[in-house]
C-alpha cells in the first residue's frame, strides 16, 4: 500500500518528506502499532538513530521480559552471546580462559553491527 501526501500538506506543516515519515513513525511507535525496528525502517533511519530521536522526545522504548528473552535467544543464534557461565566453570576447573572468552564475546563487532544483525534475525522470524 502506498500513501500519497500532497505537497500542500507538507507545505502547511513546514515539513520535509523525511520529517513527515519520522513523525508518522514516532506516532505509530508511541501507540504500539509498530515495533522499534518497524518504526525505524518506516522513518528511513537506522535503529540507533531512531532510538536517539525517541530519547530526544523523552519517549520510552517498549521492551519487556519476552523481548529480552527473545533477544538473548537471537544473540545465541548469532554467536554473539556464548554461554559465559559455562566458560567460567571451564576456567575455574583449569580449562579455558573465561576473561578472554568474555572479552571476545563483548568486543565482537560494533554496536551498529550488533543491532543490524539482531534486527535481521528478528525480520527473518517475522517474515
């Protein structure tokens, strides 16, 4: 579905097309009609930039225990989060290097790469 917004409306609101998309995305996110990922894509922004936009307007992000548990599962699938407690047990028993494993896991990739990878997994599960 496509929505056509006339130039008259953009002129009346003194907004650019990009600003209008952002406003619609923020509104739909606030009303919990779109997820964070969906809203950021609708706004034409990466997820981190959209989160900054929400923060600048003091809009909280909807994130519950179910979202957290799904993210942990997704992180394990991405191999971004290994079972650190198991690695710690191995290190305590003289096998492995827990500190190095933990550093490797936490230092792997940039924040943007992390969010992009996580969003890609979420998108695949939705589709």
